[in-house]
C-alpha cells in the first residue's frame, strides 16, 4: 500500500466512540452491569458478539437446554416490579423461556439502545498516558473508554476436542454451544453425540425419540441425578412471588448461593437406617438437593462420599435394563460431586431404547473423524450428524481469546498462561488498570453472584468518580496474598482430585488448578465489602 493510500484511509476512519464504561457481553452479568452503571449516569455501552442478548441463554439453544437452579433462585432480585411481572412457567426453566426473560429485562429497563450487537471485540489496549482503554471490534468499530468491564461469562469459549479429521466429515457437524437458531431436523438421521457431560445429558433424552439412530460416545460416566422438573401452578406462582424475599435471603446465607443447605450431621454419625432414609428423602427432592443438600462431610470425607456415591450407582443400575450398559454408565473413577453434577430427565431410560447405542471410548478411544462418521480403534460408526457436546475452555477461555494488553504491552493471555488466572478479589489483574472482571469466578449460583459483583463495581466506579480518581489498579502484594489465600482454600477439596473444566484440565495444555474462588459467597461478600469500606484497600487509586 502506498504512503498516500495509508494517509487517506486514516483520514476517513470514523473517530472512536467515546464512553465512560464499556461492558463486554450481554449475558446475565453484562446486562446487570449495564443497568448498574447507567444508574450512575455514565455513558456506558455493551459490546456483544451475538445478535441478541442472553449470553449462555443465547448461544446454547440445543434441545433440552435448561436451568438446573430453580428459575426463581436464578432470577434477578434487584427489581420488585420485575419479580411481580414475570411468571416462570416451570420450576427449572428451558432455554427459550430464559432467553425471553433476558429480553424482557433488557426492554423493561431500556437497555437495548445501549447495546451494540454483532460487535465481537478483537483488541483492547490500555493507554497509561490518558488512563483510557482503546477497544476495537472485529469489524473495525473503535471505542475509547475509561473503564472496561469483562462480563464474558464462564462457559462461553466452546471447545472442540483435538481429534484428527473433524473438518473432513461430510455430514452435518454441530457444537451444542453454537446450536443454530432455526430448528435442526434430526428426524430419520443417524446421529452421534460425543461427550456425556451436563449438556449431553440434557440433550440425549430429547433427541433420542426423534432420530433414526443415536450413538453416544462416552469417555467418562457421570453421576447424573433426577432434575424432577414440573410446571408451576397458579397457586405455586402466587406462593413463589410472596416468598421472593425469603428465597433470596436463603440464597445469601448458603455457601454457593443456591437454595439448598447441607445437613449439619456427618454421614457416619447417624445409623445406617437413618442414613439411607435421608438419602432417599433427598433423592426424591427436585434440583440440586442431591448435591448441596447432603450430609455436610460429603465433599470432604472420602468414606462419606463413597457411601453416597454407591447409593447413586444403585439408582443408575435400577433404571438401565442391560446390566452391561448399566455398568458402563456407572461412574467409578471419581468421587461424587467432584465434577459438576448433571441433572437429568429420562437420561438413563434412554439407553433402554432400541435405537440408542452406548459406545465406551475410554477403552476404545476415538481415533479420527472420517468423511462418514466416527472411527474408534475397533470400528467406524457411520453417521449423518455429529454433535459435539464437548464443553468449554471455561472461565479464562473467552477473555484470553481477546487481545487485551495493559500498560506495559503484555497481554492478559501471556500473563495468565504463565501464572494461572491471577487476580485480586477476582475483580482485577495487576498490570491492567481500570479493567474490571465480573465473569463469575466465584463458585456460585450465577445470577446471585452477578448482582453482588455488579453492585460492587458500580459502587467502586462511583467512589472513583466522587474522589476524582482516574485510575485504579490491583497492587502486586495484595494480589499475591489473594492468590495464595484462594489456593489455600482448595487444599483437601475433592474437586481438585478429578479432571474437569473446574480444574481447566479438559483443555490440553491449560494449567491445572481450581478456577473458582472456593471460599463461598458469604465470606467472599464479607471480604469485598471490607475492602471497599477501607477505601479499596489493596488497590492503587490515582
Ligand atoms: P463438560 O462437562 O466439559 O463435558 C464434556 C464432555 O465431552 C465430557 O463427557 C468429556 O469426556 C467429553 N469429551 C471431550 N473430549 C472428548 C474426546 N476427545 N473424546 C470423547 N469425549 C470427549 O461440558 P458440558 O458442556 O457438558 O458442560 C459444561 C457446563 O455447562 C456444565 O457443567 C454446566 O454448568 C453447563 P471426559 O469427561 O473429559 O472424559
């Protein structure tokens, strides 16, 4: 390109959009953050990669996608009007309704004009001279903003396995996290599903009756527990609305802001008879009771865990007719709850169908995707459609795909690849001033955290404005102390003994460490409020 052409191009480039705050992502936490920052009267915008709001509930349109938390414990709590106006149809609401809800919130609070859609951010570079971020989208739109807020979510960067030949497949390939908006017609097709995590466990029973034949490629069996979803009757609707304060107060108290609380007793403190009576009682309840409502030592004591794990294995055996298939579906390689517990409806019964085949790819791994299907060591399975339910590069994946660079030019990817996702309070990473991370890196019921974190960032930005500060950054020593504290909390936890997306170990080459803050929401809230009360101790303000 000639010198003249370059100058002309620069001259016609539109000036960058000027903002006080730019939020990345219009999912649950991004929408709330926009609402909060608008309250301060700031010029704020969301840049969203998709063409609609919803984040997780926009992208994950696969059949069967739904909440595993009660609809009303996942809902926003910040507006009494909203709680009054919105009627959840089901106790565990499905993706279409969840997306509608987030659109309803967007319009009710007039957020839509403040969202730029189809705006995937390519780069964000900090300018230390003016204390601004310079942001550019993939289609060349530019913005200059004082504050950059990442609300990209924890399960956004979908992940394909490293299997040779994926692009050679001549049929249709789908990833559950990029499911098309138009209905996918699977009738009469030979379909393969790779993966048996929470996503596949929701998907498989939905599509099995529709397809000609379904082949499920399972590498690891999971402890899936019955969801026990149902419609919300008019009386229940009234009762839920009358109890919202109580529901949210309950969530505030519990470790991970779910409605369920563990039983104060220890597993072996009670008689065998009482223990099994309690297991059955919990089993009959809906939702996460079967994970968070257990004896309190289940997640710390190996023998206690094994006692409950064996109970769950028995439940699986009862539901699957062929003992060989039942055994394959029975997890024996990890403790109960050390991976995310999938909640299911008719999952195990699906394997009693004549048109469903379970293939064990632990003993006979997938070697390649061929033009015609999936090839293991022993056999090639011919398919018309391959569905990848192979998960996400969780928590850090989406953020590190953006070229985010601090004042010294280092990217967040370089820093985190070297150190792990080091932050202070999960909110800020040293070297990246005025950059708030509200992705949800606390182990928690997502919306409950999003509100706590959104409020904290709003109050912080107000504080900076009221005190005339232009720049905020995490101090190295405070960050190091926080990272050490966060790591110490995971010692002895069963989560760390198992490979899963919680540990980053589902992605080859990713540093293995527990990626959530594991201290529980009550202590997290106490800590972040204390920091704020002390004038944002551990942050350098200037
Ligand atoms: P998960 O829970 O990470 O599950 C991914 C699944 O894909 C899991 O069963 C994997 O087996 C399987 N997988 C990945 N690579 C391969 C290969 N190469 N061969 C065979 N099987 C493979 O993702 P989900 O989407 O189900 O759930 C993520 C979260 O979304 C969930 O926890 C909810 O919070 C919502 P593996 O277990 O690694 O042996």
